């Protein structure tokens, strides 16, 4: 379906005591051909007004928001259930969304939603999410939450940006272990949406290309299935001779060759069965195996400037 990739929607969740507009500003440092040219990016504000000083005061204008509140050890949370309910309603009314992107508190919250959905706790009627972008995210620490949200590996394609100087480096690595086959992109910066070097851009571009291709493939298969069902209803047993030995197969009539997206021409390998090998197209992504590490870093409000 022409232009369908442009209709893929990503819900973008900002960091603690900032705003949707600030996250939009942070993301704008990335090449627009990575996300903005392919997705509709939705940047809502947090449910609650900031209940304390924001680290971006004097850097970016107010108002500032937060999604929920927490203690210094990040083991007790206030208004978290209300926040989750609010986001589920927002997703239901403004979606469907194909993916989530989050920075710091927003990434932590996004991963929680994905884990809860995987366990059937929230968003039961919403289509499966296809992607997750975590920038300086972390896990919740309260045991009753962890036992549900991170019970199994979350089977959503994810990319995790982890900064060498980020005070949430270890928690970010731990969050990556909650996902199946995560892509890790490391950078030398701190707690911020990083500027990307050429290697990181290429890694991210291939990761996004895989998602766009998978979405295109699902659309093509869906349209083909619809055509097949239509043929079955409208033209059952089109030809049936006296011996009942010569029936036209409606599946053969309905099946059409899938269109190859322009951006993938000359890059996609097609085998003898007309199946596209996505791994050959995407290339071998540089991924790192992250081992579970204890979290000794407290989660607070600090974050680097633009």
C-alpha cells in the first residue's frame, strides 16, 4: 500500500521533568532520514506537572512534566498505576502505534508497558508493537513489578543507546537484557540523546530498514490474504467439468508478486521461491551480549543538556 510506512506511528515518551517538545528538540539532532521521514512521531507531555526543579531550566522553556514520582532508591512509586492507565487510554484513542521511543524515565516506562502487554496485563486489544527505542532507560526495581514485566524476554525489536559517561549506564545495560536479541549502540557521551557517529548511524539505519521491510511484507501478505478471501467468496469453483477433475485454484488467481519498495531495490536478494531474505538486506548488525549486572546507581532527575 503506497505510503503505508509513512503512517507507522511511534509514541515518544520524554524524560523526568522535561516535556514532549524538549524530547522532540533532542531527537532533532538525528538525521531526519532515520525516523522523521518514515514515521509519525507523537510527543505527548507527561501526566503530571513537574513537582520540583527541572534540570533543563534555563536551557529549554517550561512547562515541564513528569510521568510519575519515585523515592531515591527507585523502589517506591507514586501515581504509577494512574500513569499507566492514562498512557493506555492515550494509545487506544490515538493509535494504533507501531512502536515506542523513550528517554530516561520515558524509556523506563515504555519498557514496562511492553512487558505488561506481553504478559496480557494491558492493551490486550492493541496490535503487537514492532519496535522500541530506549535512550538511557532502566528497569523498575519493585519485585512485584519485575516478576510480571520482565518475567520473559520481551519479543519486540529494540535498540538501546548506552552512554559511557551516563550515570544510568549499568541500569541501561540491565534493561537491554529484558529484550530478545537487542541492538546495543554505545556512545561516549553522558545522560543525553546522543549525537551519532557514522558507524552508529549505519547500525540504526539498517535496524530501521528491517522494521520498514517487515511492515511492508506484512501489508503485502494482508492484502494478498484479503484478495484470496474475496476470490473464494466471489468465484468459488469457477470451472467444474463433468468429472470434477478440473477446478481452477482461486489461490493461484489471487496471488500476485509482491512489490519491492524503491528504497530496497538493488539491495534485496530474492531466492527461487520469490522470498526476500531480510537478513541479507539488513546486513549483519553489530550487537553486544549484555550480561546481568547489579544495579548500584540511584535513579534521579539529572540529565545532560542538549
